């Protein structure tokens, strides 16, 4: 695995981190779920050969490695002993996955009424649900409070007033946390950095808004303020940003103790831990992250004379992200001449930005492999693109693929578990793909492919 390269660093037409492979058929294990392997060029996941799966469900399709998902969930649960570990429902959620989350001892984050409904359909204990969102409606808050949701993460003064009013009116207890912005610039894309000041989430510590929100909530009847919540971003690879954020959040905790005579019992450090999409990514392990974050909090608490609060984290994409790949069928192959006498091979597949918007939205990098056969051809620099009527409809910007790739071939893209299906759309009236779980040589559809009947169900004609 190569080290990190700066974005925009290129050699010829490819980024410097993308090395010409010795064997274009081989998998890079760290990019794939644990059970993924190739035999004679055929990709198998969970003991199921991808061509056999495709024969049953067609393409595009999301393939979810159940054993890998559960193992990653357990790895975070066991490494962060004593913490509450919250699975990110927004990354990917369906009824069965919500069951897996609860079975593996994790809690669940939701950020909409729909996600909450999925959790309830899976019979997730409401006490183990956290409810995020910067614009929760009074109706949503009433429902969450009535259900006994374990914590509602408050994001604005309007929400403080809504919570206080509903709790006073109903006499029911609202368990809440205050989301704070610590002014930390996480090393991630601008749109997924969430602790700098100029963004929509949370209360600023530096302006005093966070302290004022705490003061109002402590004074409100039937409101149980559990603690502070800090989230610095997503796709984060090291703990340096957490160290700065923890110091600032615990300084606020100490001020609350000193001026409001309350030592809040809980602290959520956020998370957003990174995964390997390409060989330029080098994510940490749950064990290393747990050791580093625990040491940071303990050190800062000693400095402020605080008791170590009950801690929770939100791994984000780090559980489901690597557990899923997306399989496509190649439709057309086109070689495009570029400056300098080089060329790029454009490989068009039967999906695209409707099933993975992240490349277009975040300039994200992905990898890919030929999934249905072995090839003796040499590698060519390829770009995997979708079928949609947009120049920016790119799935994989840079990848070496076999020079004989042709229409009808299967291509698999790893690391699509987080936000692929969750952000999927019906752009160009595309039908969203199914999610198929694989384990021990068996496959089962968790979310079926959409049909034209689904499209017309809301089109009143």
C-alpha cells in the first residue's frame, strides 16, 4: 500500500499513488471485505461467485458481506469497551442491518423520521437510539420523546425551545445532548468537515453559544441533559484533530462545572473514521483508535480536574463502508486520445451517479476490478463512467484495468457500503439497485431492485 499523496498530484494522466499493477487480475485485500477473493479471475464474496449472483439479480447490484459487517461491528464494540458505539444509520440502513447492529451490541444513530421508523421496524430498543439532525420538526421531536429515544442531539436554540416546550407540555423526559463545534478543521473534504465555525451544525464554543444552550437546558423542566457531543468530520485517519477538539470540549465541560455547578455525565467524541477506498488511504484500527482517544480524554480530564465522563463514539462509514461492493456490467469501451501521445480507456457501465454520487459530490476516489473472468492482457489506464447524461457521471476516476475489457464484462467497485445506496437517486428515472447480503455461500436480497411500478406509484399521471 502506498502512502498518502496530495490531491491533484499526477504523473502523466494518473495520480502518483496509482501504481501500475504487477497482476491486473489481483485484488488489493485492504480495499475489500474480508471474504472477497478471486479464483481464476472470478470474484467471490461470502462464498458466492459474483457471476452466479448477477445471474439471479442482474446489475447493477450492491453486494453486502454479512460476516465482514458483523466482524467490523464487533471490532469497534470490543476495542471501545465501556463506550457506547453508535452505528451511522445514514451510511446505510435497512431493517435487517438494523437488526445486525442491535445483535452485535451497538447503538444506532438516526437523523430522520424515516430512519427512526426503520429502527423501530427492526425492534431496536429506543433507549439505544441517538437522533441527529439540524432541523428536527416539532412532530419528529414529539415522537422521539414519546418513544423514549436515548438521546436527542440538539443543534440550535430553536430546538432548545421546542424540546423544552414539548417536555413541559407532556411531562415526559427528554434526554438530550448538545452538539458543539470546536473550531477544528478535519483533514477531509470541505462538505464533510463538521467542526469548523462556518457550517450548519452545532453550537460554537468560542462564541459562547454552546454554554448558553447548556444553561437553558439545565433550567428546563423534564429535560435530562446528558452531555456534550462533538463531531469533527468524516473520513478521518488519525487522532490529532480529536486531541484539539477534546481539549476545547472538556474546557467547556469544566466551565459548566464551575459556573453552573453541574458536571455533565457523558461525552460523545464523534468519529467519522476513514476507510481505504484506494491504495493512498491508510486507515487506523479500532484498537489503536480506542487507545488513542481514551488516552486523550483521560489526559485532558486530569488537566481540568474532571471525572472521566461516560464516552461514546460514532465510527461512521468504518463499519459498513468496506463491507459492500457494487457490481456493474460493461456496456461500451472507448479509447480517448489525450495530450502527450497517451490515451485513457473509458469504460461505461449500467449504473453511475444514480447509485454512487460520491465521486461527483465529493471528488471521491474508488478502485475497481474485473469480476467475471481472468485476463492475460496488460493493464491500461481506465476510467469507469456511468450511463447518465452528465459529463461528471464518473464512478472510478483512475484505475488500471485489463486491456481486453469489453462489453458484457463484470466490474466490481469496493468500498461502496457507506452512502452508495443511501444517497442513490432516480436520476434519469433510473431504478435503484438491490442490496444482496452474502454469507457462507448463500445470498439473500435485503432491499429489492426498484421497478417501473415503484416510479409510477408517486406519478399521478
